[in-house]
C-alpha cells in the first residue's frame, strides 16, 4: 500500500509546490497536517486569500472521518494513557485503519495490536512524507500528464474492495457511494462527511438487525 500512498503524496506535494507556498512552508504544513485530502482542499483557499476560519472549517470537515476511525479504535487502545492515545491519533490514516480492522475484526484487545499499528503507521507516514516533500521540491518538474494521482486512487479503491466481505459491507459501500455523488454539490467537500455518515448509519442498522434476528 505504500506505493499507492506515495503516489498520492507526490500529487499532493506537486500541488503544494505549484501553489506558490514555498518549500519550507509547504514542508511544515505537510508535517503539521499530515492529511492529504485536507491539504489539497486547503490549498485553493489559501491561494485565494480566503479567511482563516474558512480554511480551518474546510480542513475540519474533510477530516471528520478520523472521528469515526478513532471511535472504532477505542476498544483496542482505550487501556492506554491519554498521552499515548493522542500520539496514536496523529498517525492514523485511511489505509492503516482499513488494514488494522482487516487484521483484527473483533473489537477486543489481542497481543500484537499496538505493534501492528505502529508498523503500519510508520511505513505509511514515512512513504507519505517522503513523497510529499519530493513533490514540493520537484514542483513543476512533474507534469500532470503522468497521472500519478491515478495510482493512489486505484490503491485506495483496491483496499476498499478488499474490505467488502459481507452483504452489510456491500450495502454500506453502495449507500456511501450514492450519498457522495448525490451530495457532490455541497461546499467544503461535505459530501465526504455525508457519505461517511450514511455508511455508518447503514452499518449500525444492519448490525442491530442481525443481532435482533439471531437466536437468543
């Protein structure tokens, strides 16, 4: 998955390099934010000299999915101290979340969970930051015709498809896709939040239905 993450990071880095932000400031933003979708969403607003609260609101809306991720992680890491959980939250990512739940589908503590998280997180973080910094430094040297962003999209799509292992996950994915397309016109990329909310609602409903239908 690091190949897809690096391709996505390279696209984000090139976009940051071409925005006129400057190499030092672009690298600082990548280290502080460390979230590709929100970085790319904030760039046109910064370039257009939008009010700071608009930039913050946009980044917060795009990153609301991490609220869902952290809630799913809670059964695994709730026993850790708050300081350690805060550090873990910084290294969360879409690919790490999907791979972790595939490895540990049951929400309970098991040996090796923290080591697995850190292994995946450090590999993901390293690939991402190196690719972003390379994109920032290279800037205009990488033409958009190369289509490197497509590699990242295909990697995420492949990872998503690997998680569709039951009827409820297929339904949740279909509902999320329909919600994202239907709400595409919303500002600040709120269609992503709408899609996540729809998928979570369908998943919870399916889980309750399955529990009620199972024999006592």
